[in-house]
């Protein structure tokens, strides 16, 4: 038992509390808004709400918010709450939400308004007097267009103005102000989930992680259909990895709320994915609502199929904290075996916005994604979306990578951006501007049927100068879905993206399998099967397969011949592989190439394996 855990255990004995066992691979925090921190002045209210959540899951830290919507919690209440949690061995930290009126479209401060600037500094100084660690909730951005902002903006774009004013405010009004009051103060910025739109509101992923002492990641994906953002579940994993690449070693963790979780599985999935991305801490929002009861309406229709989260195992009177506790216990049994996540690296220049959130749709279709802020020159295969067009030297970087004998995969959106910017000197390919409605696909020499008709851009090329690897078919005509062009010893490949990104998962499984085989050839394992199933790969020969489908699915994983089996990390079950043959040349017989292990996966469930 570590000293910290022993101290918490001893504190529990002193306070008479029953402490649940700490998790081995992560810590759990609970965030409390200023509205609820105010109520902590009532000891009975605090004791009641703390008991409702702490009896269901182990908690290491509580964030006590000092300000939201111009509510500032008084010093006496903050100190009383800190003492309450300290007596129970629970760490506390401060929190700040810089909103004037959150219900009014997240009304923010104007950081060019002298009165607003003074109020922001006052809030920071008040918080730093009580806490050595301070986290900023989602809203350290600005959307105001007041007379102060318009005058300060001048001839700059709104994006450039907001990036500059928020970087200055972050440094001087927040970090410097906190340390002037409390030299021990560490300020963490929690970035929300809409990362591809950050720069327009002043969130600066280039300067911000350098200004602040650490970052936290908003991993709330909620319900992709009914939530206005339509975020894919995969983002709950992908954003942790992206922010880790922005600030290696300083991405403190993920953050999940209960909103728009139509089933308990959807809430549990967000928690699971945050932790499978190796988050160091997971914060639950918020102190009072995670004590809300679970209702029968949150039981998924698939719950009688041995799913990873078992609604029927919940005790009477279960709340969201109960769901979190059961989910954490299950994931913790897996995490210790997993190494560091790896994947197909996708270069996203700072402040780029095109093909927004596309990597999450690709992740939903079984491509393990890893977004990076610099061009990954050491990687054998690199994926570039239209966002890479923001780099003025991108064609030169592509050419250098191909010249080194490596593979660059560009999306149809990036082709459209680069076809007149020098890419034509590598291969004569065009995004025609036309679309096609396809329902069938070529997969090798087979014609296979997709889940539904989808619209794809029509990519044009020169016969025998480049080659279709996978095609979308409509009647007697077809267009490239994955296209390949030689350049010296390298390969330039074009990945055609459906007009509706979500339709990538509707492509016939046999065609998806060929795309995965090309794009993840450098990884130790690849997935075969339908879309809406994700693969997470780690650097120690472990991997996780997670399904977001509403029905069970048959899948396979393909690995090198040296691995004849895979082992289920939880059950210990061993699955043997069948040999896959490959044609090296058309005029030679096939030779053994890979092992493929087939298994079934339940709806909204995950399975973790290691290579044997």
C-alpha cells in the first residue's frame, strides 16, 4: 500500500467511514460546481450527498469550484468543505468556470473589457488563496463581440484576435495572477470535446499547453444522434491520445458527464474509452447529479446478451455513481496488462479545421487512430486529412516521405486541396467535384454488397499510372475507394471519404478489411469485420476490440505468423488462428502470410487480448 493510500485508509478509520478499494491504474475525481459548493455550507446536505456517491465508488479527489455565472463561493464555505474531505482522506483542488451566464449560450467574459479582466483576476486570486491546484472548466474561451472586442480586434480575423487575447489572458490574468498569490499554485486547463473548432473561440492548442501547467481532456461524447455535436463514441478515446501528443506526460486525464446517455451502456462506454486511452485520472461531472437514480428506461435492448456492462446486476436504488463504480472495477482488471497506445498517425496542424473530427469516424470503422501535431517523419504509414492542407510545406513533406520509401495516405478532401498545389507532380489524380451513389464494392476479385447506398466523391486518374485497390460500384460503373500510385519506392494512396463521414462504417466489411489491411500494415494487429467496431492497439502486444453495435458481431483479428494464438486477458481463454495465404506475384502460388483469430463480440461491449 502506497503512503497516499495508507493515509487515506487511516483517515477513513478516524472518520468512521468505509472506504472502497482504490483502483490500481487510475485515480477518480468528482467535480462540484459553485452552485453545489455553496450548499456545502450545510453539513447535513454535504454528508448526505457524499454518502450517496462515496458508497458506490472509490474517490481520490474532489474539485471545489469557486466561481460560475458570477457566483463566488465564500472563503468560510471553501475551508469547511476542504476540512470535511481532508478528514476522510480525500484530496481537494479548486475549479473555476469563467462564465457570466452559462444558460445564455455560455455567455463568456470579454477579455478586452477592463472590468471583466479585473473580475477574472479577482476570481483567480480568490481561488489561489485556498488551493494549490486549480482546474479551469470548459469555458476559458471568448465568444463576445462587444465594443471592447471590436476595437481591440482591429483588422485581424476573429480567430486571430481571440487566439491572441486568450493566450495573453491565460498567462497574465490566470497563471501569473495565481502564482503571485500562491507560488505553489498549479493551473490546469480542461479542454472540451470540440477540439477541431477551438481556434475560432480562442482555445489555443499551440500556446495553451505551454502556458498552463497541464491539460485535462473532455471525453463526453453522449449520444451521437440526439446531441447537437453528433460526436462519435471513439472521440472519448481519441481526444486523450491527441492531447497527450500535444503535452506529453502532462495530460492529466479525462472528464465525463451523465448528460444524453440514453442507456447505461452509453455512459459506461465513455468511462471505458477514457481509461482505455490510459488516462491518469477520470473526473466525473458533477457532485450532485451522479447521485441521480438509474431508471428502467436506461436498460438497453441488448442487455440480455452478456454485455460488458450488466444493467441487471445493478442493485436496487442504483445511481450513476454505481454505474461508474462497476465500470471502473471491470476496466481496472484490464488496464494493468495494456502497454502504451499506438495507432495510425494522422498529422493535424495547429488551428486546422477541415474534415472536422474525421479521425473519429475512421476509428469507429476499425482504424486505430493517433492524431499528432507535427508531421510524423519516422512512421512507415502516415494518414493526412484535409486539415494537413493548412501546412504550406505539406506537398514537400509528402514528397520527402515517399522518396524515403514510405506510404502517405491522403483523403479525398486533401486531394481536392492539393491537386493544384503541386501534388500533380507526384501523380495525376483529381477530385472531380462529382459524386456517385454506390452500394456495392470490389474486394479483391469479388463484388460485395454494402449496408446501404452511400455518396462518395468521384476520383479520376490515368489508367496504368495509378491503380484502384478498392472500388465503389453503381451498376456497370465504379470509382476508387482506396487508390494507389507509385512514386520512387513510396506509395501515395487516396482514401475516398463518403459525403456523410458516418457512412464509412456502412461500407461492406470485405472492402473495409482491405482498407484496414493497407492502412494498418505496420501495426501488430488489424481488425476484420463490420463497421461500428473499434480496435485499440498497444505497444506490448495487447489490444482491445470494442463494439458500438446494437447486435452481436463476428469479427477476426489478423496478426503475424509468429503468433499462433491470442489470450483473453480477463478470462484466460486462448483462441487459435487459421493461416491466411497471400499472393506475392500473380504467376506464383500463394504462401502463408498471417494468422487470423475469429471470435464474437456482444453489443456495446469490449474484449481485451494479448498476443501469444
